[in-house]
């Protein structure tokens, strides 16, 4: 992945990602979930054990992704930041 911009809200995270066209969206989401679950568990183990007592999971199974067409990168960045 070449670039990523993220913003956290209460129940979701916005990401703006630029990547190779050969990489599928589902693969990108899967990698993001894999690479972030362990550090989150490292930082908040006691809290997470109360909610995820069966296994070390964190993310929901699904995701929402969309692409943008005729919008500048700056405009999309402002949308995510605001």
C-alpha cells in the first residue's frame, strides 16, 4: 500500500488508501484487520477480555468499501478529516 489516511469516529474508521490495482479490496481489509488486532490486544487486554472472552478477535466480520470517481484527492482528504 502506497498511501493511507485514516480517521477514527465512534463506531467506524475512515481510510483513504492508494494501492496497486492488482490488490483486491477484500485482501486490503483482511491485512488491515490482521495487522491491527494484535497491537490492540496488547494495549487493552483487560478491557477486551470482558467483551471477547472466547477468542482474541476485535473486528466485525464485514466491511464497507467504496471507490470514488471524479473527486480530487484533496477533496476526499478534507471529507475524511472533517
